[in-house]
């Protein structure tokens, strides 16, 4: 498997997006208790409570982040994620705080979903400044959409795994081309079937 892990806290944002795993058909955020458990494990400061309304808003935020990361790849997402992200930042009371050795972070007086937004907005902002955000991408395969960190030298990685999603896409495109192409005349193989040597015969016979 390709190295997909993002550096530093950006890995939290990547894991956050991948809580919805289309290939496995699982969603860690399907219930508010599931979400709360995940957030407690992954965020530096876990929210006190997550109610159903919080859960829905955080899931919407996940859609936004996935679209924002997808925009780092070749296809542009079909939602206006930038306006939505700014709208979300507008509606979240954010406070700049300093920790040990002046380590900055964003905080919020709210104990619910805003705690989630504040921490992830901070992670995204830092990654946008240090240049790592551009490498957080989303696999364009419709049935995958996995977020991965593009560790390639030329930053041109497109698929989460070329061996799976990339090749599946190539095979589909090939089939589509064949479907569109005018019918070709097939060689008549039925005439003398006995003449065609089976692959294993070539090596067994001496
Ligand atoms: Zn993929």
C-alpha cells in the first residue's frame, strides 16, 4: 500500500474525512455516540456532548472538507465548498489561544460541535499556510473517494491506489471506448480450434 499518511495534525483532518469509508460501507459518524467516541480518540480537545443536531452539522462539515481536499486534485467538486467553509467559520465563535511555548490554537466557548469546527479549521489553516494542504487529495473514483496524502515527488498523484482505483478506472474507460468504437471484424476462431496451442502445452512438451 502506498504511503498515504499526512504529516502532523493534518492526519487528523484526513482521518476525519475518511470516517466515511465508501468501499467498506462504514460510517463512524452514523450515530452521535459513534461520532463522540471517534472525536474523543482523535481530537486534541474532545467535545463534551454531541447531540443529533451537532452530528448532522459535523457530517455536513465532513462533506465540505472532502470537497475542499478534492479540489486539490484534477476534478473540481460540484459544491461551493469555499463559501460554505467561510460561512461555517463566520458562525463559529473562534478564539485565538496560546499554550506552552506560545503554541497557538483556536478555541471556542462552545462545548459541542463548535469545538470540532474550531480544531479542524485551525488544522486546515495551518496546513494551508505551511503548504501541506495542497497535497491532501481525494480519490476521484466514485465508489472510493478516499482521502490520501500525496507523497509523490511531483505532487501529481490522482488515485488513492493506482493498482486498484486507477486501473479500475482505466479498464472502465477502455470498455467505454470499445463500446463507442465501430464494430471490428473478429478473426474466425471457430474454424480450427485444435490448432490453438494451450499455454501450458508449450512448456510441458519437449
Ligand atoms: Zn480510490
